C-alpha cells in the first residue's frame, strides 16, 4: 500500500529520484540527504507503514539482515570500521518522516560519536517497577 502524500513512498517506488544503493521487490535503500557520516543510508520499504509497530512481520523481519548486509558493504567499500543501525518511532524519538525507515550509519575510526545519550543514575527499585509494568503489559 502506498500513501500519495508520503515522500518516502514516492522515493521508494522510484517516482522521485534518489541515490539508490540497493533495490529489490520490497525495499529501496538510498543515501540520506542529511548524512551523519559518509555513506549514511536509509532502508525504505516500498509499502507504506508509519513506523515499526505498523509494519507487516514479513517486512519487519527482513530489516536487520538487510542492515547487516549494507553495513558489511560499507565497511568493505568505504573503509568504515563499524556502523549503527537506528530506527526512530514517534516525534519524541526523533522521527521526522512518518514512513518506516532504518538508518544504517557507517562509523569511522577517530570520527565523531554520532549515536549517544547521557546515562542516568539507575535506582534499583525503579528498575524493578519499570520492568514489571512493561512485562505485565507484554503478558
Ligand atoms: P528520521 O528522523 O528517523 O525520521 O529520519 C529522517 C531522515 O530522512 C533524516 O535523516 C533526513 O535527513 C532524511 N531525509 C529527509 N528527506 C529526504 C530525502 N528526500 N531524501 C533523502 N533523505 C531524506
Ligand atoms: Zn510512505
């Protein structure tokens, strides 16, 4: 299913040109226009899902293997020494384009740290309570 108002639907389906590095029947992988590093790529499913929660399982389960394949190719072709796989869901998580996509970001020795957060002090009672509330919701 496509969404006519979605730019990533148009890119994934070839209606808008992109710097494509991989394509098959279900996915197009493009270079990000605002890269965090040289080679920063986005895996776009050709079908429209707002985020990972809405994705078909058959599509979702192919994302990690494809990210691994791309990361390996980035190490070989660009000299990256590692890579991050990042996927944002919701505005509070930094999602700005509401068509499911996975970032594959090559990392280079001596380069800037691009995916980081400030670790907070953890309170054991709070960790226990948080674990319980999520576990109970999962069932
Ligand atoms: P997110 O913040 O996870 O929603 O990521 C959206 C990403 O899409 C950002 O890294 C943008 O730089 C990138 N982006 C937005 N529009 C385009 C476009 N037309 N072509 C390539 N990358 C894009
Ligand atoms: Zn879309």
